[in-house]
C-alpha cells in the first residue's frame, strides 16, 4: 500500500507495480530469493517460507528490511506474530495478510 494514501499499489484498477516487480530475499546481499505466488482473486501475494529477516525489493524503490517474530500454531506451522519494516513496527498479533507501507 502507498505509505501516504493507503492506495493498493499492486491489485488496484490501475496498479503502480506488477507481481514481477516484487521480490523477497532471505539475505542482505539479496542472492537468495524466496518463493512467492500471486493470488489475484484474493488480492494477495503469498510467501511460502519466511525467515526472521527478509529483504523486500520493489522495482524502482528502496530495499525494505522486514523483521519477523513468529508464533507457533501447531507442530508444523508458524505464523507471523509481529512484523517490523526498517525497524518500525507495522503489526502486532498480525493476521494472515500484512499490508506493507511503501513510498
């Protein structure tokens, strides 16, 4: 979402970005891309495997450092409990969908 207006930058009727413009990496050097899938019907991008530190790269913008604290759901499932972007907390007790404010 747009940091100022709250506009959806990917799934709106005239989006600023496309799915191919978005990458998430598990390392600061941005050499290990994480697998993403696009769900147009639900207007979501799904991340298969997350790590405690990730780096969001959106074409034409800065790199955003994502820091995640996880909670255990059951024996095999973890979910994001809290998420920070560049050190600023964006959600606590996060739902399955996290809106990331970008410039």
